[in-house]
């Protein structure tokens, strides 16, 4: 079982070209909000650099605090020590070009272009990318939520738009704030067994909950995810809600899901659940399984 970096859990990477279709919803440009958002981000960045838990709690969205703490506890690591031991640095906004702020009033994004330094090997060249900061408004105050990297690769169209100060691509879904504030997760206890889920939901959007803790929503994806709270050695439950998304793939729809559990991070993982479905999925599936 692997230990994931906790700053990495706040960073979502989009590989390949950008999606240019409009998906703005109720989000509107709000350039006057930029100084406030940047101040919050800088406060959060300083808290990570100095290991200041009180400052981190003051600048981080409460829903993200719970998610981060749950992720650490689910790996049987110490909180907050593991939070501040993350090898990934928090990039400064200095030298980055601000492209715009979008806000729904409760959620917001602030997007930048340039060479963001995450504290990697100084001999490793830093490429130009798009950085999207996500924020949530709680009790009248903006809080930092997460950071997304949108890698440009060789996308000449986007680079040309940037040179011409054409930021119309910000209508793409990668740059939109959340539609609403996220639901709060329930705190987890240290797990009996560490667990990781493997998901292939080609042609589907699935929302998965394990033992009452949401694993996440996955759309036409092949990925892995830490199981919050791990799994029990005895009886466990899983609920899967699905929606067919045929427009997202030319491949035949399929769903395959597995959970691997281990006594510790260094021990061999055992597959404790495997679900494989071809064709149409029912809207809701519920199953029980043993962790041993």
C-alpha cells in the first residue's frame, strides 16, 4: 500500500488538451475579487511552509480540512505532522500571469499561466502550465480549497490565444468553480485494514460510498482512490450510483471495480472485492463484502 502526498490530494492534474465547450453555469467574471482570493491563498501557502496548524485551519475550507484529515488517518499516519511533511511545495503566484476570476458568490476560481514551482528538483526544467485555484465561501469569508494544474503540452491553439490575450478558453469546465458548496464528510477512525479502490467506469458517471464514507464521483475514468476509513475485517457495505454517459467515449461501456486491503502500508495487499459488469449498469447497486 502506498502513502500519497497530502498536498497532492489538493492538486488535480488535467493531462492533454483543454475542453473548450462552455460550462460556466452561474459563474461570472469577478476581477475585483482577485486580491482577496490571492491573500487567502498566500495565507494558506505560508501555513504549509511554516507548519502552522492554526493558520492552516483559518485559511482552508472546512470541508477540505475534514477530507485531508480523513485521508491522513485512513493511512494510519499522524495528524498534523504528516500534513506538513508533504514533499510537494506550494507554488508562489509571483511571476505568474493572472487570467481571470470566476465566481458564483459561494465558490470561485482564480486562474494563472506560467512556470509554477512546486519545489521539485532544481535541475528539472519547469514548463508553462495553467494553474487554477479553487475557493469556497464559508460564513462570509473566502477559504482556499484546492489547486488544479491544467497541462498545456503542445496545444498550440491555447498558446496562440494566450499570446493574443484571448482568454475565451476560460469557459472550459477545467476553470469553473464548483456549482455549490460540497457536503461535509463524516470524520473517520483509524482503519482496521488500509484499503485502496481501483475503478474503471468507461462510459459511466459513478458515485461510490463505502461503509458510509463517500469514495468519490468518477466520470468515464480509470483511476485509483484511497478508501476513507479503510475497510473492516468483518462485514462492509458498498453503494454505487451510476449514470450512463455514452457521449464521453467511443468504446463499449464497462464497469470494473476492486478493493485491495492490507494490514499495513508495507504488507501485501489482498483483493477483498471485485465487481465487473458489461453493458448497462443499474442506477443503484448495493453489496456487502468481507475485509478478510
